[in-house]
């Protein structure tokens, strides 16, 4: 009954963004790893979040704009911070070129130097880059079984945004591997730690903690809630997933605004989980607003939001309007060359025709 209640159209959109719970390589939450997490959350917790000063992480060119320290007496250049920074820069360049094998080798060298010099911040940053490369290569076992630590269990600045971001990545990997106990532990660690951190930061004045850093921490919490909600949706834990989506949507709306692409996506996702519970009127109100905003902002996935709107209209037995919305979604999908969406919408139109015939 539950599987039948979860509409194919809505499941497909969620799966397209996050197969098996794993964040895709797309534009990111403003609080998450750029290009590694969910669409729309632009910016990065790294380089802006609260963290200890100094180290390769802060000094890596393009991240914080600092100059690397020179190797001092008794500290050979090949073992100094300069060497780590250069290896990380070369690894980033290799990633940009698509040379992921080369990037992986460079990162392992950077990690060895970081451990040798006990540069904990460089260790954290390097592990994060290694996780990103593994995501891009689809090598999940490399991340969780080949030296990548269980970050929700380590004590390296546990409330630092970079560490929490990596814990979130690892939780997503465990989710993809169906290691449910580890996935749940990781998600809960990230969410609870970030909630406590936000409560502590709430009343800090601007001269102590800039508003941007507070916002980045809130957005990292939003990204964690979002990822956890998608995982719960895959497990058919619908009521809890709904609560997570509601919290993530509130954060995105408060910090990034109603018209932000991620806010639109989350409205759509919340409609998904409400629809799956048979709460069609509530689902319709969210997806209708998401469709309006997608049109207003020329959202790149407007056709997919329209597809979901049509599906919910069909569940409400509004077959005529559902057909009109499906046709608009199909037109946009064809114009954008989204072959998979075209095929899916055509299948949904065929299903709609059967339902209309059966209702007569």
C-alpha cells in the first residue's frame, strides 16, 4: 500500500538528485561543499565557517586568500606547509582537468605530509578533497574502507564546519551502502552538533562572529536535514522525513529567500513526502507555489516541478488540469533535451489516460 502511494513521478525527481541517498556532483548548498552536494546551496562551509586559524586549509590559494608560510630553519621545504599547499593546489587543478587518478595520488602525498607534520587542519581539508574525488569516481568503498576515518567519531574540532561537512558526506556514503546504523549515527551527529553550535552562536555580537559565518552554519544544518530527509524517504520513514524537510525549507527560506533555487527544490520535496502520505491538499499547496516560483525564476528543473504538480493533480482526480500541466512539462523537457524526463512524462500521460478512462 505504501509503495503504491509513493508516486513514480515524485520518486523519480528525488532519485535523480540523490541516487541511493548519495549527494550528486552538482551546485551546492551555501554551507556545503561547492559542486558536491545538493543543487542550489551555493558557497562553502570551508573557508567561511568557524575554524582554527592557520594551517594549509586557511592558506590554500583561492580558499582564504592568504600567503603560505615559508619553510623555516630545520624544516625542509618538502615537509613544510608550503609543500602541502602546493600538493593540494595541484590536486585541485587535476580535478578541474578531470584527471582524478592523478588527483588521488597527490592527495595521498599531501595526507602523508600532513600527518608527518601533525597539521590537523590540513588533514581535515585533505580528507575532504579525497572524499570529493571518490564521489566523482563513484568509489564509495575507497572513502569508507581505505583510510577515511569515521568522522562522526573523531575529536578533531568536532563542531568545526569542515569536519561536520565531511561527517555528512560519510553518512551519505553509509546510506548508499545500506549501512543503516552508521548512516543514522552520522546524520544524528551532524544535526545535533550543528543545532547546539547554532544555539551557542545565536547571541554572539557581529564583532565576535560575523553574520555570514552564522548563516553558513545554519545552511550546513539545512543541508544535513535535507540529506537526512532524502535518506528517510528512501526508507519510507515518511513522517520523520517530512519534519526534516520542513526544517530544511525553513532554513533555506530564512537565509536564502523564497526565490532561491534550493528553496524551490525543498518545497517540491516536501510536497513529495506529503503526497506519499495521502495528504494531497497540503502537497498541492507546496508544489503549486514551487511551480510558480520555478516559472518566475526560470528554474532549470521547472519541467520536473511541473511533472510533480501534474502527478499530484492526478491524485486529486483533477484529470483535465493534470493533462494540461503534463503537456507543459513535456514541452519544456523536449526543449531542454531531457530525454529521460520526456520518456517519463509520456508514461505518466499514458497512465493519466487509463485513470480517466477507468473513472468514467
